[in-house]
């Protein structure tokens, strides 16, 4: 009974810190571009470069710092990073056209030392079954925060400006900081790590399939994060709270899709992936053609479905195409590649939006989506992965 109480107590800690951290992280990632665009009057290309800079620093802190430090040091940096977020939120309120770069870069650095460790801590408690249940709870907290957070911010924006939103998320950041002292870290391995053949992993059919599959959606998604509320205000001339509300139907359908996939893990990956790709193209096309805000929100609801399905399907491809020994390295390369896209794509989209307009630039996202979809279809159907026994997707 005591063990069960301890596990239940820790599960609650994981749920709460995941919820508060991801809600705050998503708020910053979607509101800082709006603050830069409308309060600081940044052109679109600078908004894109700001988003790219944050992703670059975030990726660097994950790969070059968090992944290389012993557990005791990571725990100290984890707590310090949560404290840093509490300190940075008021700085967004006070930000000017120069300081927002510094504050945003520090934020990206801090979250690179926070988010991976929460995922790790969710997978190290109890036996395998208990760990997997806590991982499911972790993913549920992620998805729930991405619905509740935008709803809360939409309400705030009916009464306040973008700067005040950062202040009102401080209590969530303080709760994250308080909970960070309770998060467990795994002991460092005593054995020398087995050398993995990098070249063989990079040629792995599961990894390549996953990279192609996820890229069909991750390219437009990094644009949506930084620019979709700007798109709504620029094209439909709606209020700032209605523009931000577009994230609500998007993350709601994403949440429902992941909930469905959790209950019904697909044996065949190609058919649901093809449906996701078609829905991505349909959503982007409708986003471009939508004559009013109502149709725009429908397109965002459609686009939320592939957001909920593409990542889990991609991780299944990795699990079916790699051995257990190769899994961690393959997942690391997979995450790093998505980070590279997050660096390149927002900057290019911002430049395009200033040159040819944000609406046409959104339509041009169909070009990489269709191109990569064709490459994925040809490669995957020849990979033999459809004959593999279904595995268990990793968490996101």
C-alpha cells in the first residue's frame, strides 16, 4: 500500500509539472511572436528569425548540454532553469525590440534543460507497466495543457494585451519551480556505453520513414506556431483574442486524435499516415481559400487531426525499424532533425510573408508537403515495415 501511495503521489507530481510547464512553454512560443509583431512592430521576417533563434538555442542546450551531463548536475540545472523561467516572464512584460531577443533566447535555453528531463522522469518509476502508465499520464498532461492553456489565454486577451499574459502565467511557472524539487533523475550508468554505428542508424528504413512522414506535418506546424494568429489578424482583421482562439480547435482535435490512437494502436501505418497527409493538404488549402474567420477555424480543426496523429505514427515507424539498442540514438536523430526544421522554416516563411504576402506564403507550404509525401510513399511502400509486428509508440 505504501508503494502504491508513493507511485500515485509521484504520478500526480508528473502530471502537474508536465501540465504547468507545457502550458507556459506553449504560451511563450505562441505569444512572443505576437508581442514582437504587434507591440514591437517587427516585420514578419524578424518574427521568423526570432522563432528560429529560440529553436536553435533550445536544440543546442538539449544536444550539447543536457545530453552530456551527469544526473546530479542535470537536476541542479533543471531546478535553476525553472527558476529562470519565473524570472523571465516579467521580462517579457518589459521587453523592447532588443531585450526580447535576449529573453527569448534564454527561454529557449532553459526549456532545453527542462522538457527532456520531465519525459525521462516519467519513465523511471516502478516496473515497466507502471512506467508506461505514467508515460500515458505524461502525454495526457501534454495534450490537456495545449487545450486549457490557449483557452485561458483567449479569455485573458479579451481584456488584456499580450504583455500582461506573460505576468498571469507566472503562478504556473512558480508551481513548476516548486514541483521541480520533487522530480526524480535516473542514476548514471556505471558501464561504458556501447558504441552505436551512426551511419547504419542514419540509413535505417524506420528512421528514414519517420523523418519523411513527420516532415509532411512538422514543416507547416512550426509555421502555425509562430504565424497562425498573425495570419488570422492580417487576413480576417479579427481581434487579438479571436486570432489566438484559433489554437483552441487545433489542439482540441489533436488531443482527441491522440486519445483515439492511444486506445486503438494501428497495425498498418501507411493508411492512417496517408489520411494524415491528405488532411494536412486539405487543411492548408482551406486555410488559404477560406473567405472568413469561421471557415478558417474549421481549417484549423482539420489541421489538428494530423498534428495529433503524425508524430505517434512516426515513432511507431522507428520502433518497428530499429533494435532496442539503436532506439535511443534513432529517436535522438529524429528529434534533432525536427529541431533543424524549426530553425530553418520560420525564418524562410517570415521572409516569404514580407515578399509575397502571408496568405500566399501559407499556400506555398503545400509544395514541400506534397513533395515529401511523394518521397515518403515511395520509400515506405518499399521498406517492408508494414509487415512488422506493431510496437509501442514513444511519448510526445
